[in-house]
């Protein structure tokens, strides 16, 4: 049962980070971030991580998602023209993570690890390709959550704190020059 | 054209600076007081880490008060406190994965500093390094085929180099960008903190085969950076780039020292990083007015003395580092000493060029230059004391 929950959590996390990668609107990005946080928390809980750490991860991800609604592109704007490479990258990332962790993907801990690796890889891909400050910050939060899932309680809490902390940074492009 | 002529910065709001300074000071206090707190186990400053933190605080104080700046000093105090807090966290956090996660926060927070380059471009380097470190750490601890652990060790070594912005991840540096906003801060301030403490924490959890990959990668990258920095600082067209490449030379020696795993090797890296923070970085700040063309470059008697320092010759701070690295290299594999000696000798060719750019300073700035020279002399003459303080 826990295996199925962990795999479902990993799938939800992948869906969330894929949404984050193909969204050019603040709502789409926030939904992707919240979904990824929910999926990662589910997978981590199924893997037997401490409940406090899992709750912190979920809270940090949700806080970051809500805070990202303050600025950025209007509306949802999911899958605008030119999103195909990002969608392909999302598929390749899940295949790559599955290849690396193929020996333990059937275990809850393995599924949680695959979820963390996929979220981290796709969030990094978003950071490396976007020119928008708010999108980079949203992906940075996802990156912290993904990396946090790869560790124990310390990693989960650190990931949550950093995700929420990045949410507090102003994402408005106008703040670019002044900092 | 309009963009090119636009001012590179707008004033940073005072509340933002106050918040940055308060966050930095609070983090620093937390790290220093951690042994007295219930969760102190997660925050442990090693002895070399304590020395580097102290050296960084001294370097910040010295440069803020005495170095010539375009940025208001109160803004530098705030940014400096924030940076010191970030460095203290990177030095003290015991869990390597948490360090990788914190690198994301420090990198993104640093990218909010005023700059003409976009935020997203400046956040990429630390984010990439964080992923390499986080994924590498996961791989080396993951049960499975041997290649996964070796790939993890490779990623960890590359992550350290990426965080510092060295070859092959040489970050773009805008000459007009102040040092407090440019990637030089990663090469000369945050990078040394990571490279000084992380290898010790990583090696305790690695198998011998993974550790060999980690060490060999560091030695290889060290030699590449040493060669790139030496030839680059000598042959590059601009003095700004020459300074930048000179940082690679120090890093190259430190990486070779770490990668060879010997006690003397770690000591060499430790001395190199302390000198990088206390000598190389401040001297770069003193050279900035000439690099930006606001002061003429010239070669006075003090500059000749500084050229000796920058060449890594005795009795200054670079000399014990070179001696220790050569000692470890000859013990491990003597042919390794050939490129090291060649790079050390070639260091003389660009030292004079760098020293010229330090120009002539008056008043507080001149005093500061003499203070840096004195610090370098102390580091060069008393490396044993410095090693003893750090338990190396």
C-alpha cells in the first residue's frame, strides 16, 4: 500500500513540476509549485520520513506557492507556444531518474527519491532557460523542495524554509535594476 | 543603445538593506552560539571554518573602511553582514544536502544585489552547483550499481567548482558591476567556505572508490584551473580579466591540495583560502579604480613589493601554499610537480601586470594597501601558527 502511495506522490510531484515548467502565468506557476509540494510530501510520508518534516515541506511549498501569486505574468498561461521542448524535457527527466534509481524504484524510499530527483532536475532546467525573475524564483522554490526530499528531517525542513524564503523575495521585473 | 546608457543601478531601499543586515547578523549570531543551543549538532563550525569566518569578517571590515568604493559604505555594511551570515551558514551546516539547499537561498538572495545583468542569469550558477551537490550526495549514499556512486563523486567535485565559478563553469563578469554584486564574490568569498568544509564532511560517507574519483576530479580540475588562470592572466587583453584569472591560480593550487587528501594538502588549501579572502580579494578591490579607468595604473616602489606578493614568492602568503602543494604532489606522484612548478614560475609574468593596476593610493586607501601587505607577510611568515590554530 505504501509503495502505491509513494508512486502516486511521485507522479503528482512530476505533474506539478511539469506544470511549473510549462506555465508562463503566475497562477499556473503557483499551482505547479503547490502540486509538486503535495506530491513530494505524499511520497516522503509514504517513505517513512518524520511527520514534522513532511508537514514542514508541505507548508513551505504551499507558502511559496501563495507568495508567488503576488507578481509575475497574468493568469494561467499554461503551455504557451514554444513549450514543446520543456514538455519533452519533463518526459526525459522522469525516464532518466527511473534509470538511475531503477533498482529501488519499487520501494517507497526509492519512489520518493525519484520524485525529488525529477523535481530538482526540471526546476533547474526552468531556472537555466527562463529570463523572468518570478519564474526563476518559483523554480528555485521547487528546486529547494526537490532537494529537501532527497534527505532526512534536516533536508525536509531546510527545503521548506528555503522554498518559503525564496517566496518572500519580490518577483517583480521592475525590481531588477534596484535589487 | 538606451539600455546600454541606462544607469546600472537604482538606489536600494533602506528597509531592504536593514532587513539584509539584520538577517545576516542574526544568522551569524546563531552559528556562533549554536554549541549552546539544543539543535547545535546541526550547526558545527570546524576549526578551519572558524578561522576562515574570522578572516572574512576582518577582510570585510578592512575593505569597507579602507578600500576605494563607488557603492555607499552603509550599503556595503548591510551587504557584508548578509554575506557573512550566508558564509557562516555554509561553513557550519553539518548536513551536505542542507548545504546544497542553503546554496539556493544564498545564491538567489545574492542575485537580488543591484546589477545590469538579469536576476535569472545571476541565479543560474548557484542553482546549478546546488543540484550537482545535492544529486551527487544522494548518489554516493544510494544503494545500487557502482557507477551511480562514482557519478555522485564526480558531481560533488564539479559542484564545488561550479559554486566558485571556476573552469569549466567560468561565470560572466560585467566589468562595471561592483564586486559586491559580481560573481567574484562567489570565487573569493562563498566558494572558499564551501571548499574548506564540505570535502571533509563528504569523504566520511564515501567508499574508497568514490573518494578516489572525487579526489582525482579535484586534482584534474585544479590543474586545469591553474593552467587556465596562469596563461589567462598573462595573455588576456584586459586587466580586469587578468585579475579574474589570478583567482583561478589560487583555486587551482587549493583544489590540487584537497584532491591529494594529505594532511599537508588540506593545510595548503586552507592557507590558500585564507589568503584568497584576506589578501587577493581586498587587493582586487584596491585595483578596481584603475581597472575602471578612474585612476591611472602605475608602477611605484609599493607596487613592486605587491608584485612579489602576487607572484606567490617568499616571504608572502602564497609561498607556503606553493611549498606545501609541491611537497604533497611529489609524495603522491612526482610528475605532478612539473605542471605545478611551471605554473608557479609563469606566475611571475602576470604579477607585475596586476601590481601595476593597483596604482597609487592616498590617505585611508594607502593605509589599507599597507595593511593588506602586512597581513600577507604575517600569513607567509607564520603559516605554522595558522595551521596550529586550525588543528592542521
